[in-house]
C-alpha cells in the first residue's frame, strides 16, 4: 500500500545529510491530499498550542505533520492516513516517527493510520 520507493521517486536528491522531513495526508484511495515539510524558520500558533501540551513547549517551529494538518484543515474529513518520511543523501530511509507534539495533533485530527520511515524501511502504527 505504501512503499519507500514512493517516497523517493521523482524527488530531488539532497546534498545535505538528510532530506527535510515530509508529511503527506492521503485519502482512502491513497491519493495525496496535502504534502508538507518541516520548517526551521516558520512558527505557527497551532504548533505552539500542541507543543504547550507536551514536555516540549519550545518546539514552536512548524513540524511537517502539523504543517500538513493546517494545510488540510478544510479537508480533514477526507484524510485516511498520514505518511511521514525522511531519507538521507544516499536514498536510505531515516527515522521519522512523529514526536509527542505531533502525536497530539494526530490524535486531535483523529487520524488512525500512521506510516513513517525508520532505518529498516516503513513502520505502521494504528492510533
Ligand atoms: Zn513533530
């Protein structure tokens, strides 16, 4: 249903150690509704809000997962799964498990199917 090749196909290679973490929200048929990346410059009140509910209140820069949820705010009823992935300069998968701040946002959005990259490939969690 979701493979690592899907994450890397057609995407530019990075010269940095890691590609930006990317989060995609998909519908029941697996079609991408929105795609968003981490930001180290942009803050957002929603990110701040979810961060304040965890032990990481200073995590105010937009995480890919929160960023994607904000972009899809009028289409949340269509969201079936969340896919979070990151890969290194060699195209190998890297850990991208949603952090406690994003877990809060995922629970709020009632997303049940969460896929993320880890060093061995893709992991799945049912929420
Ligand atoms: Zn996060």
